[in-house]
């Protein structure tokens, strides 16, 4: 595609969001065809929303069950606006989200910048300031529940639209997180006190920090100048997303980490 304009796609995606309209396939002359073009659209979305500098990133499809759920075989990333990241416990209005689902996440806050490039898991770990449990709220903006029709919409367009991201809720950090076995740690998500699903840290590419190493070299992070100190990064959900029917209380727990509580009102 010669002369690809990321702002043309960004404007249509944001227009669909503003009227809570299903995002159908974008016109061929403006739709991103590659993940690199999708990353450029994400940057344009952030500029149009006035959310630069961003608050961080979400990494999706790092888990085996999540990849099977989405029908893809590799991770994808989306930026998070700082205003969309909330500290637990918190209340959010259910009606502001479109067909919301919740995910059971591990997350980190970066202690130093990571310019775009390859990193080992050890090098990535050295850049982390803190680790904590988190909830990601994702939206189906793409058709029939639970996630829409990725094949019809196009994966590049879904990535351009922040890969389902709507908001995040972060738990309190664990001071001695480096002593935890992040592959064996179990996370659980409960709705109104009933456990809906559970999974291990090993679900996330075999080790949760491999997703962060992947993100550091991905085109989405590069579109925003790399990873920055202070940013929050959601490393992925250890369970498939859980759909919500209406206002409710959500709790995510990981062994050894403070709980994350969110109430939809």
C-alpha cells in the first residue's frame, strides 16, 4: 500500500467507538495490512485521543488457551492510555463499556527505559521496578460475542484498535516479587464471589517475562519510541476472558500477590 495514512484508519475506528458502533472491515484503501501499519494506526489513535505520553502497553495472546480462544498463534500488543489505568480497589460504570470481558493478568511497572531491540529474560527482569496482579477490561467491538469475527475484520485492524483494550485495574506491588516462581504462580478470577477460571504463570509463553522481552522488540512498542520507565505493562491473561452480564464484583488473585478488586456499578 503506497502512501499509507494511519490517521485515516484511526479516525474511522474512533468514530465507531464514539457511537458504540460495531467496527466492520475498514475500507480497503485505508485498512492496515500489516502489523507494522497497525502499530502506526495505534500511534495515530493515541495522538487523536490526546493520550501521549501513554501509560503503558497490554500484551495479548501470550497464553496457549488465549491463543486458541482467539484463533491466532502469536502475541499481539496494544497501547494503554494513562487515564485508562486504575488502581485497585475501584468502581467503574458498567454501561460505559461495550460487551466487556475481564482477564486475569500479571503486570509490571518499568524502572528504566528499554529502547526497541531484543532482550533476554534476565535483562528484561533487571528493568522491572515492581510486579503485581491486574485486571484487564477488554471490549468486543467487532461483532457477535464473545470476541467478534477476527477473520472478517482482519487481525491488523483489531491490533490497530488497541487489540480489544478498554481499561486496566492494577493491584498493589509485591516488594519481594523476585522470590516468586512466576511459572508456578496460580491466578484466579472470581465474579460475585464465584471462581470462574484459573491458570498458571507458565501459560504465558512458558514464563511471564518472555512476553515483556517480546514486546520490547515488537513494532507496537517501537511506534511509541520503545518502553519507558514508569509505564505499566500487562503481561497477558492466564485464563481466557470472562464475559460479564451486568454490574458485579470482580476479584483477581495470584498466590503471593495482593488481590485486585473491581466493582462494576
